C-alpha cells in the first residue's frame, strides 16, 4: 500500500497548487502519484444543480448526502488507488475518512487568502472553474470566505462531529501567508521524509 496524503486547509491557502506540486514531485521519485480534488467534484455537482458553490453549501446544510456520500466515495477511491500509487486527496474532511493518511492542514490569513482568490478569479476561466457566483471586489471575496468557512464548520460538526480547523487533527500544519506554494511543498516533503 502506497502513502495517502490528505490536505485540508483555509480558502486561498494554496491547497490545490501544493497538491499538484506534491503529486509532481512524488511522481518524479517513483510511481505516478494520483491527485483527487474534492472541491472540483463539489463544484461540478453545484453546476449540475444550477447552483454556485455557496448555494450548494447552503443546500448541503440540510442534505447530508451532498457531503457524506461524496466523502465516503472519495475515501474508498483513494484507498483503491493507493494499492498502486501514492495518492494526494485534497478535501477538508478526508483526514477524518482516511485516518491512516498523512494529514496536512494549510493555513493562511483571511486577508492573504482573499487576495489570492481575488487575483485568481480575474481570469474568466478560473472564475468559471471556481463557480463562486458574482463576486466583484476583494471585500466580497473576504465575505464569501467567511460564509463558506461557517457553512463548512456547521455541516462537518452536524454530520461528523468534527471541527476540521482544529489543528490537533493533523500531522503537520503549515502557514503559507508569507511563503510560496513551492516553499511550502518543499517543507512538506522534508516532513514526509522525516
């Protein structure tokens, strides 16, 4: 069985960039690493329902299947893939579903996280991919992040009895507020080797 790395963290912390970079570097040192991105799956479900991600999160507060079923399927898929490959699973609750994983939490200040997301959604392609709805300012991004984190916390407490932001759940917590995703990835790789 190959290693499974689960990545949780704050919006705008660089989780996706770090997950991609970890997959690339782990692939270079052996078998082709696989990445599973829960956010992308949830965004696609939102699109299919004609909702933004925020609207899906609100809907999910009373429809557990939009979280629970997906989380269970992802965990099963990760374990299946880990029979052949190293696996990186990017999803806020996967540390809970895959307790045997190396559990990462990536922090960022809300101001820096909002700046990164705002910068990213300036491109039409990224705006469409993120499915954030109509956001026209940095202040709106910040407000959206606060609402999203509150919804996530509410749902995960209700369905799983966990606070995903509690640092004691994780093997390694890294703050990317003042470092690049590449610097963070190198620190994580050192921690993995140790």
